[in-house]
């Protein structure tokens, strides 16, 4: 996947801006139960756009944390968790209720929401993950691999990125919370 070495992305209203550098780890449509449940709740927020694709998928562009720079609006970010003990959080721009990223506890990458890119500049889809969580995965197109679970190749991409980062997992502190 060839991408520009640096690209600026933003929330819908432009108040929150990020710069991403180099190529993403992967561009996926996630089909897991957690992403679908969160997507349903987050797209109901005032002014929020549709988050889930036609088959209940969530487009995510995965970047190493050291390749994501917050340029503006960091103070407008707030975290959403499906439950108090959730192993992941989704972070939104509160100015326009745009989902910005998904982060797993202790993760060395951010899964940026595909809606941050204009459609013509969005990295191309490489795979669908966790299709085994869908009620009927047979409805998915066969344009990219439809992985029942995360594959060994998927985990190898994450491990390669983590090694390249010196096995670090930088912490991103978000103060606010969103209840959806």
C-alpha cells in the first residue's frame, strides 16, 4: 500500500487535526461485536454521522502511535468505553461527535477511524477482521480477505510495528468522557 509520507486528517468540523506519517500497519473493516455495539451507540450521538458500514463493519486505519501527531484540538477529545472494565476505549472529538481512534489497553498502535479521511484519500481496504462475529458473514463481498478471526499475518504486522518502536507503548492521556 503506497501512501504519502505525511497526511493530515481531521474530525468532521476540522477542530481536531492529526498528522499521520508513513504507511499504516493495516486498513481493515472490523466486524467484531464490540465495534458493532460501539458503532451503534456512537452514531446516535447528536450530529454524529453513520459509523457502521452496510454490513455492520467499522473502517479502521491502524498506525503506530509514534506516527500519529495531534496538531490541534487535543483538548476536545473524550473517551468512550462500552463498560467500566472494557479493554479498549474509543476517543471522539466532542466538537462534532466524530470518532477519532480506538485504542486497546497497552497497545502500541491507534486504530484511526476511516471517516477522518476524505473518501478519495482514505487508504484502501486490505482485509475484514473478525467476520466470525457477524450473524451472516456470507453477505460480505469477496473483494478482500474476510478473516474469521485475526490471522497470524495480522499479528505479525502488529509485532513488526512494535519491534520497530523499540517495544514501547506510549500512553495517550485523555481527560474527558463521553456517555453514549
